[in-house]
C-alpha cells in the first residue's frame, strides 16, 4: 500500500453485518482535506447516499485521525468521530480527547469506516493489523466504565484502549455519547449510531510506528510549540481552573444562558465556581498522555445525597447545563448528574437543555407523562436531575419524551407554544454561551454545520467578548480591541475567518484549547510540514479550513437544510427577562438578518439562498454538483 509520510497509509472499512474487513489506500486528494473531520466529510459525501436514516445499517460511522494525531504534538491526543447526526440530520462530528487516535495510527489505520449492523451485540477489536469481532452479549445494559473493564478482561489486557457506549446508546437516545474513561464524544448522537449498529465497544491496540518526513524537525518543532504554550498566561489558568475558570466571567458578561435562556446572566457565578473549586475539584489531568495544558478535571462529591466517586468531569458546559440552565444552585447535584451522564453515555449539554425544557413545560402547566410530577421537575430542584438522566438513558416516561431531543419533544406534546421553549439550532440543544453577551456568536451559532454547538462557534465569542485574536490578524481578522461585543454590524468577515481557523483542529486532530494558549496556524503548518514533507503554510491551512467548512455546508444542503435553518431561536435574540442585563437594550439581537447578509457576502455565498457561489467553489477547488443547483 502506497505510503504518505505522516500517515499510517490505510482507510479501513469494516462491515459489521457481513463481518468483512477491507483495506484501502488513503484518498488521492489528501492534502485538500488532510484528516479528521475533513477526511470524513469527503468520504461520507462520496460513499453515503443523501438523506439516509442515520440508524440505517448502511449509514457510515467514521473514526478519523490526522497527521498531527501524535502525543508529541500540543493537543495531539484527538480522535474525530463523524456521521450524519441522528439528532439533527445534519453534519455530525465530535472530538474525543484520548490516546485512542494515536493508538489507531500505531495499529496501522488512519481512518476506520464502520458500516452495516451486527446481528448480535458486538465488540470490534483492532489489534495492530488484525480485526476481530467479539461478542458483546455480556456488555448489554452495562455502564460505560463497566464495558471498558469487561472488554479489557475479555482480551486480557488491562491497558487496552476501549471506547464504549452506555445504555443510552443501546436505547438509541439521539444525544447518546461515545465514551472513554468518562471523556465524551458527545452532542450529536454518535452513541446512538453505534447502538443502531449493535457495536457496543471499539478496542484498539497498536505498536507500530507512523513514518514521518523529517522526524528530527517534527520533534524539534513540537517541542518549540510546547515551550511557547507553557509560557502563555492561559496555560496556567487552564491547569488551575480548567474550563470552569470561565464560569463567573460568563455570568458577569452576559454569556451564561440561564433558566432555559430566559436570561443571559444569573448572579450566582462566583458562588458556583467557589463551591466547585473548594468542594469538588480533586486534581487537573490531561485527557491523553502528553497534554501540557491539562484542562481536564478530576472531580468528586465526598458525601451526602449526591456522593459521587472521583471521575473525569466538571467541565464548564456540563456544570452550566445542570446549574444555570435549570437555576440549580446545588453544585454537588450538578456534578453527580454529569457523572451519571458519563456512566450511561448521555450528552450533558442536551440533558441539561432537556431538563430546562421540561421544567418550563411543568411551570406553564403543560401536560407531561405521569412520572414528571414525582421527579419534581421544578426550577432549582437539583435532586430531579440525576433521576431524569436515568429516565432519558433508559427511555422511561418523561425521559423517553425528551430522548429524541427537545424539538421532537415539543412536537410530540402537540402544542405550538412548546416550540418556543425548545431552544436549539438545527435541532441541537443550545450550549452554555449566549450571543446576547457577544453578538458575533449569533452568526456562528446560526451557521455552524453541527447546529448550536459549543465547539466552533465559540472562537467568535472569544474574539469580540474576550479580545482574543488567535494570531489571525495577519490573515485579515480585525483587531478585537476595536470591536464592541454589543455591535452587530461589520462582523461577517471575522465570523468567517474564526470559523475557518477554528475548524482546523478538527481536521488536523488536535485540541483547540491550544489555539487559546498561543498555537498559531503557522505553528500547525510547521508541524504538518515536518510530518508530511509538504511545503505547507498558514495561508494554505486557513483555506483548507474554509474548504472543509464549505463542504460541511454543502453536505447539509444535500441533506435538505436551507438558509432558513441558519435562523436563531427567538428566545436567544430576545431581551433577558431578568438578571444584570434585563434593562440593557444592547443585549437583544436586533438585526440578525443583516448580520447574516454580511456574513454570506464575506463567504462568497448567495445573499438569499446561502448557497456557495460558483466562483467560491472554483477558488476552493470544489465540484459544482454538490450545490444541488
Ligand atoms: S487541554 Fe483539555 S481537552 Fe485539550 S487535550 Fe488537554 S485535557 Fe484534553
């Protein structure tokens, strides 16, 4: 098989129904899509018919690495898992921070494509070059950590890398996650796609070496970039407080969606953060061997009704989802609910969004399944959260109502007003940042291919709200110091550049937090050049980001999404009902339609339809037949 430096050189197809394994060389257009989510969108567009049922056996599930998936690269412990999202029907990708991607490459595989559905629950075991189909019968109904332990016992290797799904994935909860040691590939329902394929776990063991164009230059460049990161002021902060370090600031700056988005501030941020740091935080930890930032948290609840064993968790998004979203001031209850999500394989953000939706339904007298009353689904009741998570994972009663997402739940309730409480974008429940505290976020929420997600849209918020420029000013990004977070006009180009650059970690397979700690496109280009031998620049990488972002847009168009799906949920645009900014008219997103027009123009997309213009496609060397025109 032909080898390209920086790659293991193999796209491995596994058909679970036929138990067949086929090795393919990597794509010929490798440099144009590189790896990770970039490689995956190309592959899915080519091999999967339009508008599939994501639970259909022939739908594709990809585990993709990139040439920087390497423990020496800052943030290099990343694996991208991609599919059509069963929650949204749109493009689905999720990064998992772990050693599995690195090991997959050592096992000789850059991209694993899983198709078909097994007849019986199964476990896929990639052992260097060999693939085995193991029985998953003993795993049914077990938690994610139990599954990881059982698979390691099956192959008698306690250090085996195992990704698994929980009962939520088995029960096709549309926001079920894929888990590894309580780290999640979440949001878009990857766990449910694994569940539909009866694939309960994926185990990887690899001992090979991936060839590099210039090993010495690669090692030296990665070391230099690590040194730079360690001297960056953000590095210390990531390690000290993790992502929770932003909680109080989000609250103060109008960035914290509260009470199902009825406000963008809560006033409890300091107290929540203090409790978390003093009572729940045990230690910082990297999600893969080699992470120097170590934003990962080891957390626990020592005693009381929410006693919780030490585990990886306590991220800003998860804590916010189980506190501010539902106005729960009991941080222990939030940590406990988040832990249970990890055990059962449920996405924490969507679960918190579902809890907030149900609490609003209950408050407004909506008729809910019988068990909703006994759960005590009322604002501020932290005790209701973990039982609700369990009901979601096992699709019981009110949990079953929301297990397909809040938008479908609102439709099932059959009352139009419920849609006004289902806060989502493209069907994805909103995360814990609020455009009423930084307006460019409205654009990046609206136009992100995954929907209202907490990954790519947030660079924009960091630019106009937190004044970070990610080293992108030399590529045309306006100086954030001259920009007001409240301003709406003139942010289209910035949104585009920040999205294109923010897509790159998902393509290169690195952790994006390293961009917050000083890693620039030129740094990525230098490491990529040493790995592959390509004469690649920051400019080329930025264009690759744009190409992949555009391809994901075209994928969504093929799946039936149109300009109307870039709309922002009305509640996210409206004045806050209470809180610090309730009387500040600057908060409301007044003219989103004009913001969108500026953005489409900056992208070279049609001003009405939002479809990439022919000239844009030519510039990005993309075929015109993908527009459906
Ligand atoms: S910074 Fe955080 S998310 Fe990124 S690799 Fe390290 S622990 Fe994982």
